[in-house]
C-alpha cells in the first residue's frame, strides 16, 4: 500500500488522502476525504486544478465528516468521473444535504459578483470558477452510503471498515480500515486509522473522541498540536464577562460561528449561563439559514449528543424565554438587524469571516467601541477572522477599510478540535505505537510540535510530517 497526501499536508484545509495498492490480489484505490482548500491566496487555484489521479479509477471514498474542508470537492470528484460509493455516517449525510448545496450557491454568488465587477472594470485576472452546481451536488449525494458507528462493513473484498465517534461535530468519524495486503491464508491485514478531525473532550455538545486500540498506520490531525485550550470554566467566565459587560454598556455582540457545531455549542453555553443566572435573559439572532437548519438537525440527532447537552435541550424547550432565539431567514430580516444599536447577540456565518451574512454585521458593529466580537473557532492564515484575532486596526470588507473599534475576544475553549493535551490523551488509547504515524491537518509549526511531543512523551519513533503529493509506502 501507499498513501499520497493531496491536501491538508503542511496546512489545515483541503483534506484528501489517496490510498492505493494490491488488496487480495486486486489493484485497489480509495480516497479518504475530498475537501475544499480555504483561506489564503492560492486556495482558489488549488480547488480549480484537476485531480492528481483519475477519479473514475477510485473504488470508493471514505468521508470522515461534513465540514467543507473535508467534503467540499466531492461533487467535483463525482462530476469528474467518480461513480462509486461515498461511505460516511447517517448524520454526516444529513449535514451534507445542507452544506453542499450552500457551497454551490456561494460559488455561484462569488462568480456573479466578480462578473459584475469585471463589467465595471474593477476586476483583474481570472474570474473564480464555479466548481459545481446544484445538479452535481444532487448527483454526488445520491452516491452516499451510510453506516452507524461501530458497524463493520466491506467496501470491496479484502477491506473491512468501521467508523468510531470522533466527537468533533455531529456525525464526525474516525475511520479504521483493515486492508488484506496479500492472499495468504489467513490473510495478513494492515489497519489504517484516519483520525479525521478529533473533538475537544471538554466540548459541551459532543462526547469525547472514541479511543482506538490499534493501528499499523495512523494519520492524525494536528490543528492545535502546539497549543492548549483554555479550560471550559475559564471559557464560561470569559463569556459571562464579555456578554455581561457589553450588554450593560448598550452594545451588540457579534459571534462569527461555523454553522455546524460552533453555533450550537455557543447556544448551549449561553443557555447554561442563563440557567445558572450568571447572565440575564438573552435575545439571540441566528442569522444564517444554514446554522438554523443545522440547529434543528442537532435536535433531531439529540441521542448522539453529550448527556448534559440532551438535558439542556429539554430545559430550553421548557424555558424558551430564557434564550429568545430568533431564526433569521430572509435577507431583508437580516438587513433589519443592522438597525439594532444594542442589546443583541448575533450569531452568523461564516466562522472565519470570509463570506456570508456575518460580513454585514461586522461592517455595522466593528466601528463602535461599545460592541464586541467573539471569535469561537480556528482562523486560518489569510482570513479576515485571523486578522481580527491578531488585533488588526482595520479590516477590508466589501472593498472598504472598516475600523476595528469594537473589542475582539477569542474563546479558545470553544474549539471543536482537541488541543495538544486532547490529542495526546487520544493517542494514549493505542495499546502499542502504530508502525507509522503521519501528522496532517495543521500549520507547519503545529504539526511539527505534535510530532516532537509524540517522540518525547510517548516514545513513538516513526512519526512523519508528509509532504503534499508525495507517495509514502505503508
Ligand atoms: Zn472539521
């Protein structure tokens, strides 16, 4: 077998891992994740270039979770000739039905905006390509096959697979893939484990990532491989401080949040704090049709949530006045929020402030000192969210420089990703060191630090930082 890391190698987005080899006497090839590159200057070029392999030659695809940096190129893969099954969990399929059509819609909107600017002579260079439309999305969704956590299934003879709960977002999975490498009897197998994105054990919404006892080859994420999150208690205290202070001073709070996961986690935390009487009753606007849909889906899949979260959901249903949720659907309603000068909490996508309705809210709220922005998730290099975190004095939105006078707060404890301690805790679940470990899905410093820590604390020797597009025998 060999693995080629075609994305998320030395960076955080674009997860795409190609596994190929002879399995039970047959040449086999499968892909784990097929994500969009996001943020940074060259993301567009990377998304637009042809696949590094013939999509029609894949036997199947494994999808660890629905986030677009893992799933967002799937419709393009199918349109380019892949016609086999895409294996994932049932909740991930439901999320894909929300996320992929939205991704197609955003691409179309970007293209049209660029065309309008070009017509006015205000666009230089190539227009952004629409990677796929709604038709391609529907065709791709029809190829999805689902299996619950813990069930073993056989995608092709000689390969057995199983999903474990990764605790990252609804439906997120660690994929354990047993590959029969030759035809001796009994067949010798190698276990490939792909962590996908691993959840934060302290996350109030999802359970901690499930431990896996053995692997011959481990591919692990390292988003926060060099950092420790603040504790959940610190995070709660900070949220009380920022929200309480801002509301007392007549300001608004804008929370750019990923529609999937972060939005629901923020709501849960706010509801808990109101319940504990640490915050007054709140008016919260969810200004993202997608976040609204995912919030409803989360309630539907409530059995998959952490027990406390299930209990909080029931409490909120009995006390809707404690957290008055207004689900903003149309654009006019969204624009009406611009008139609110204080007292509102606005949760809106996108989480890295790279598009979506949150941009309007930032334009309206950033210039005023009494307002606050709360950053809740990872912000990739080159994104507006990252600039806010790094205390930029102005940010460029809709072609204008917007002064940043509002206070900006980062709540690290709300991350959907395990921190270094969480990653180590999960790694300690292996009874023995995997024969080979590949550290992916991190900025170079984060991946390198995690690799070092694996040497130092676990004594693991075969830890590699793979380069993009290089084939590694395994
Ligand atoms: Zn993710």
